[in-house]
C-alpha cells in the first residue's frame, strides 16, 4: 500500500504540474516561475536563499528562474550593501501578473477539487503535512 501511495503521489504531482503549465501559458508563466511569484507575493520580499529553502530546489535552478523573471520585469532586486543578502520583490508588472496567474491557478485547482468532500481534503492535507514534517 505504501509504495502505491507514493507512486500515485509522484504521478499526480508530475501530471498536476504539466496540466497547470498548460493553463499558465495563457498568462506567459510556467509552474516554476509561478511558485516564485506566489512566494514573493506572500512574503513581500525574499533573498535567493529564502526562496531556495521554501521551494526546496537547488540554488542554480532558482537563479535561472529568477533571472528569467527579472528579464520579464516581473521581479526586481532591492538595493543592499551585502550582495549575498540582496532581497527581491515583485514589480508593479509582477503584481499584475500575480493577479492574472492567481485566477488561472485558482480556477484550475477548484476544478480538481470539485465534488471532493471537505473532510477528505482535510484528511489529505493532514497526511501530507505529517509526511513533509518527517522529511525535515
């Protein structure tokens, strides 16, 4: 049962990201970019290390994605004395993109969750949190 549980979870995650990318293309983002835009919207500003830790993704991968977001003028780096601790934040264009992407993501997620009872979602949420905590 446990192997099937984890295999199904991995399959779901891959398919979820793929399908979400198909929806996010409407606004010109990919899932990896959306994850950073979402995090910056929630936090206001963050360093590369903070984003890396939050997403649990290697720093070079995050650096490339951040560079693309900067090129799209969706994020900007804030001035700092210490280059290792430079924070970044969403630009006005980035905040507008967040709103568009949020609507796309929310609509997609709600379509997936339709007709799933709240109690089942809560139980799944607790299970995922417990498993995540064990990995820390």
